[in-house]
């Protein structure tokens, strides 16, 4: 009995995902010296600009509040925005680009102010970013698949290395990389594939995670997705909820478990079945479709929620797109603006 071969784009995606946590763990260990140097400079300036584009920017949004817990005035900003409206220094800059050659990052390297110290986070040591800054380099080489997967786990690990030297305990994060918990998402891809629009929402640092995942969904499923913070979602955008909408909520541990549950209740009253990626440790929300995860916080929660959404969205896209992972209008590395 013959089987249809997997699309090349899907093969590349799954090859990256198969080693993403192993490479992330190796990246954490291999970059301690430069991570310590970056942390020392961040502690001196007390101001941090997290600069990136695409998925790198959304991951910067994920870690932004984690740096703030250490008393750092951290701001995630698009490189394209910074080119047009520079932030005043002095500050430490973390320039994040998996390829190290994004057009906006290269242009910014050419134009950046001299009163800021720049460190790079990249998977490509020979790239402009890797060559022109003190860089933390991800293990395993540049990513080959179109949509980011492995590079995201590695970037989280590089941030974890810096945060360790600012005082964070990386134990739970490293445990997730070593032994990721199993998840069950039966029926979720089919529910998402039946919807025309996807809304994603969370609170705190997991908002950056759903923003990252929303980009993955649009790249692979070729359907619109709006990732909007839970408070902002309640200031008008709830009006888009309909039977043609799917809503995915990432439910964090702590007080915000209840605020996410409130949004889920609103969705239920609108006739939807919200999909809840739940690492809160709280009882499931009645009526919602729950993907249960262990109770985790910080980067550990970010890593497993992101990996769970990646798998779900790839499975969804395979139901919708025959050539999943092969871009029609985009490129892996965007050159110029």
C-alpha cells in the first residue's frame, strides 16, 4: 500500500523540531561567558533594548517582563521602528536575529548610536550580526525550515543564560528541555481548521508566546490570526467573536489564571469552544477544550506552551495547505526593507 510522501516543507519543519530542545540545552551551556558579559552590562546600564523582527520580536516580547523582574527597564522594539525613531541611551542592546542577516538588523548595525553597547543573539556565527557584535551563538547551525521552530527554543535558551546571571533560576526551564512533558491535543487541529479566523490571547510573558505562535499559524496555515493581550481584547476586539472564529488562550499560573478564565467564559457565552493551553495548575474551565500542561512559570512555561502550539498549528496547516512550509510570497531571511 503506497503512502503520499510528506511535503518537503513539512519534512524540514519536523527535522528542526526533533532537535530543538537538545540544541537549546547545548546553546545554554555553550554561551555562559558571553551571557555573563551581557548580564554585567545590563546590570550597569539598568536599561535594555530588545531589538528584532518577526518571530525574534515576539520572543523579545516574551522575555521583556522577565528582565523587568530584575529591576531592568526593558523595552522590546522592532528594528524597523528603531531605524525611524531611535530610543535614547545609554542602554544595553540585545539584537536578536536567527539568521543574523535580516535586512533591518544589518541596516541598524550600520546606523546605531555609539552610546549603547550591543550584544547579538543568533544561530549564525558568520553572519553580520555574529561578526559585528559580541554574540551568543545558538548550537546546531542556521535553521533550514521556513517557519521558525528550533530557532525559537534556542533563542529562549540564550535569554535564559543571560537571565541566569541576573539572578533567575533556570532549573525548571532546563528540565523542560531535558524531559518535555507529553501533551494531548486530539481534535484541536480539526477545530482550528474549521474556523476562518484565529484569535490568540494570554497575559504577562505568555502573551509574547501566543504572538510568536500566531505568526507561525499565518505562515503555515495561510489564514489570518490576531494575537492580542487579554486586557486589550476586552477593550473592543471581542466583537469579532463568531461561529467562524476560533480562540486559543494560554493560561498562566498565578493570578492571571483567573483573568484568562474570564475571557474563556465570554467566548463560551458567544457560542464558541475556547481552546485553552493550560499550565496554571488550576481546575479546567468547564466547557472549554483544555490542553493540560504541568504547572509551570517563566521560561519553562514559555518553552512548553510554544512547543505545544507549534505542533498543533503544524497539524492544522497540514489539513489546509498541501505544500505546508513552502512560502508563496515570503523568504526565510528578509533582505532590506
